[in-house]
C-alpha cells in the first residue's frame, strides 16, 4: 500500500492563473509560501520560507480563481510531487508541486471549504455545506513573506 498526502497552509505568492484544457477542464496554478522560524548557529530566530506550486482542477480551479488573490491565506490538501530541473547555469533545482484534492479559504468573511466531493453541488450548496477551518483574521503585511 502506498500513500502520498500533504497539507499546506500558507499565503498566496501570486494571483491564481486559470486556463482550460482542450477538453474544457479548468486548471488553476498559483504558488503558496509557508513561513517557519528556525534558530541559526548564533541562536537567533530566522524566517525560512518554503514555496509550493499548487495545481487545482475543475471546480476547485474555478473557485480558487474566483475567490483567491495574492496574499490570501489558504489550506490545501493534495499529492506531493518533486520536479527536478536545471537552471541556466546548469545547477540542479527542485520544485515542490502539489496537485490539490481539497481547498479551504482561511480568515475573514467568505471562509469555506471546496473539495472534489462537492464537484456536482451548486455554488450555493457548497457554501451552505462548507465549514470554516479557522478564524485567523485577514492577512497582514507581517504574514506575507515578501
């Protein structure tokens, strides 16, 4: 048995980009920054930012494009993939890609849940059935790593 699941809670680094496949399926991409505080060798706390590229499909993609903007906080569940590539100087680079299966909007009014389970439901039904993940308040400049 194999299992690949990741949960990412962070702030959008850019506005979502929505496009459609030739078959008509919606695809949305954006990046999420996750902040962590670690002590350096001198004992001082340093902010460490990890970036994830998020891909959503179909209804999740359309909802993300409609309601998310740069700086908003979001909860993402999905499958993790590591993409290896070379930069212009020939150095190996790695990108963390998450194909999302579940999404929750965090903080402020309009927080809610959208997942593949809600695919057939109307937008009104999704809002009624959704549950808030947590009240964290609106993102401030201190919450955004850039």
